[in-house]
């Protein structure tokens, strides 16, 4: 009997399970079209499977041919779950072990948006569902540079969602 690979297990988690937590994202006043969800799933491994589906990101226009282009956006878990605009009460990146950027537990892969839509799934062992409950997910206006301290020079906070429990 063949053992399922991690990717097969993760696909089963996404298809057959209710997330343990979710953040409902909303844009700031300058980006009111941003909406979406970030879902956090328990796995049979130690870590968490994260799925993000975001709409209305402000992708730029290529003026040479009037085509919308893709953009990267920094994507982080912040310490405090306070999404009152201008999202300045969310604290720093979630970083319980005092790591340098980009090794904070709250440093997530950047979002790649095309025509204002981004979808991503990744697995992370740096936090558990209990660790992040009540914290915030932030989308920033620029990509993370992965080197500037303390947070990667990600630009303004353009969207926020508080991580909350999903009751079964």
C-alpha cells in the first residue's frame, strides 16, 4: 500500500475539511475593492495549510499597450487583530522567536496578483492555529524585499482581516 504524499494530503485537507480559522479581508478607503478570505487549516503534520483568495487588488496598467499587469504584494500576519483604519494598530509582524526578517513566523509568501485576483496555498510550520488566533493578516502596497529590517519595506497596509475561529 502506497502512502499518500504531502501534496495529496494537502489536497484532501482543502477538499474535505472546514478551515480551523479564517480572516475576512477588506481594503482600506483607498482600496475599497479589495476583498477575500485567508483560510487556515489544521493538518496531520505539525504545521498549518494556508489558502488565500483575494479580489480587487490594485494592479497597475502598462501604458504602452493598455494591458493590466501582474503585481506582487507583501503578505504578513501581524501581532494584533485590530483592523480599524488606517490599520496602524496591528503591531509588527508576528515574531514570537525574535527572528530577523524574513524569518518571522508572520512572514508569508508574497501574493501574485493578475487582473486584481490572487490565489495561493502554502504550508507553514512556524505557527499553529492557536498561535495566530485573534491576530491580523495584512496585505501591503508593495512586494516584500526580503532583506530590509525589520519588515521588508512592504509599503502601506492596504487590506486587513482578523484571524478568527471557524465553529463547526
